[in-house]
C-alpha cells in the first residue's frame, strides 16, 4: 500500500462518505475507512528542557462545510511556538458542477484561519 500515490475512486452514490483515510504503521499494521470527517495526529519524541516527551507535531483535519465544500487542513505544531502553523489547505467542491478545478490547494504557511 503506497500512501503517497493518488488513487481515484468514484463514489457509488451521493450518500457515500466524503473522505477516505488509509494508514500504515510499521509492518503489518494497516487501517482504512471512509468517513464524514477525519482527525489525525502524528506524534514524535522530542527533548524539551532536558526531558524526553511525545509531541504531536502534525495534525490533519478533514471536514465538510455547510455549503458542501470538502476541506483538508494540515497543521504543524512545535513546542517552541505559541500557535500552530497551517501548511496546507485543500478544498474540493464535488457538488458544484460549474467548478472547473477539482482541488484548490493553498500552500501558504499561516496561522490557522478559515480556508478560503
């Protein structure tokens, strides 16, 4: 299972969940599901003030807006920062047949605010 490869899938009905997640953690640990929202935290061990601790360094959040847009945000967290940094905001509008852009990708590094 390659996690960095795009895999197109066609929804079989409008009631299908709007998001899919596939994970691989180490040898033999795999998980996949379709869902209506996603929250993923990736933690790693850091040395802070002489003590080793686990720190959630990356968060991925997926949700549907009331207008039907699908939003995926990627945030980076650092124990030295006052607030996280959003490094990506990816939006799709699957219900808008007039939309000619399948994915709108905002890659500016900003403090989190509503994606636009």
